[in-house]
């Protein structure tokens, strides 16, 4: 049976709950709801074990904080013997307009600390990721404040729909593969 590991990146704690940097957690939560699965405490965070169309799927929300996300990813890949092509990292992206999706099969961290940590732990950039655009409407030098800030009112109005769309992209990745998913969801 093919196994899949879906990793929502974010930071634990109430103070980070509705911040832009925690979009990975929001998408992971929505995916768990769509697959009628619940999270429970496990190694390196919250884990949801389920299957989708006959494919065993593990969804994790690491409790390592963003900068050490690679520890959780590496642990679960090795524990479950999951192929790199069957993992998908869910994260925020400053270079994309708000709500825009971009799935890629590989690439650099582009300065994202969670992706940097994963690259270091896995010793490769060859793993799929789904980037959720959070925009870049901040004053130069205020990037950290922007990603750690909560969603604006106008963003909140469409956030739920965009998170739902992102969860559908993840389901497509699991069932239809990355190439079909990129064709259907990228840039939308």
C-alpha cells in the first residue's frame, strides 16, 4: 500500500493560532475534517491517521516550532518508510498573492525557515510542497511581524474557501499525483 505523509507547518501555542505563518496547520485541520479523521498527540506533534481512496495517509502538525520542522518530517518518513515523492509540505509563501496556490515537486526553501529545516534534515530539496500565498503587503524590514500577524478582515472573508480549496488540492495530490494536481490547482 502506498503511504502518504502530509505535513502542515506552523507554530504551536494560542498566540500563533490565527497567524499567516500557521496556514499549514489550517489546511491540515481542514484535510483531517474532510477525511473524517481526528488528530491525537503523537511523536513530534499532532497526528491524524486515515486513508484516502485506498492510500494510507498520515497528516501531521509538528510541535517542534517552524524552525525545527525537519525533525518531525524526518522521524515520520523513517518510521513509516514513506517515499519522498509521497510527502507534501503545506506552508505559507510571501511571494504569492493572498490565497494563490503553487504546488511543486522540488525547489529551494526561498527563505522559509520551516522548509530550510526540512532540507537540512532530509539532505535534499527534492520533496513536494504546497505553498499558500499570504501576499507581501508589509513595509521593508517588517516581514517577521507580517507573517506572525493575524489575517486582515478582508482576508478572513475568503480564507475558509481558500483553505478548503487547498485541502482539495492535497486530496488530488494523494489520488491523482503531483503533475495532475499542479495542472489543476497551480495559480488558482
